[in-house]
C-alpha cells in the first residue's frame, strides 16, 4: 500500500512540473523581457522620410539646403491658368503655387536647388510625379513671388512654383517639397483656384 501511494505522488509531481515548463511560460518570459538600457523611444528620422499630409495654408518646419537652418514654408495660394501673359501652357494648364519662406533659426536658410533632387514636385491624382521644369513652366515668372536668395534669420520671402500640366494631372494633385535632409512634405491641393492672394497672382499673370 505504501509503494502505490508513493508512485501516485510521484506521478502527480511529474505532471505539475510538465505543466509549468510548457510554451505558455516561455511566451510570458518573452513578453516581459526588459528592453536594453538607453534604448530610444522612437527611431530617428531617416533620409526619404515622408511627413503627414497638410492642407493649403498650413506651414511646415523644413531643413534648409545642405542641412543648414530651418525654413518655415507655407504654400498659401494656387491658381490654374490657361495663359500667362502671351505664353500658353504646352500641356494644357499652368498651375501656379505661391509660398512664404521664413527663416526661424539664427542662421540663413534656403530651399535646395532642383538639380540636387530637392525642392518642389507635383504628384498627379494617378501618382505621376511632375518636376519644376515641366512643359513651358520655366517661361512663367511673377515679380513679387520670384525671390531666390537665402532667407536671413527672422526674415521671410515670397516665392512661387509653376507647373505645366495636363487637365487630368491638375485635378486635385499633391504638392511635394523635399528639404535639405531629403524629407518630403506634402500638401493636398484643391482642384480650383484658392488662397488669400488670388487677385494679386492673377494680376501678375496678365503681364
């Protein structure tokens, strides 16, 4: 009788030990494993990062050309024109976007030159990317919105970007700006004229 009791007790102990060593315990250990000391809360920005979408009139804090300074850029007005002076668009419609560039740090800052891959692009509704030199866009300039020197600390400039697009490409696209750290900023564009400087921009297009 004593032998049978001892054997039964041993069997129960073995079953308990087997249950404690199951996969459920391994999972709990993996989930509660402490993170290495000093681990960052989030990954640092990397070149090519895309910022969340903005609306026309909303500012973005961007890094200046060569990683120098910070430009607060605010695209504020968009005009769709069938003509600029005597110049007709090669592809169908000129899209003119004006923006305010403000230097917000103690050093001058500038937009990257398009030749470096930075600056402004238009993404059509179907995803096609159109550059600053599309069609006859380089033939259109606006006196007030044509500043191009580095923006001095505390100062701002009015600038513009012109695209020569087809009617389909101009129907509610996305304005994209790539800054000095290759970070992309996006503004959702309306499909019709909009912004506080409409009258002034249209007047300058009558040259």
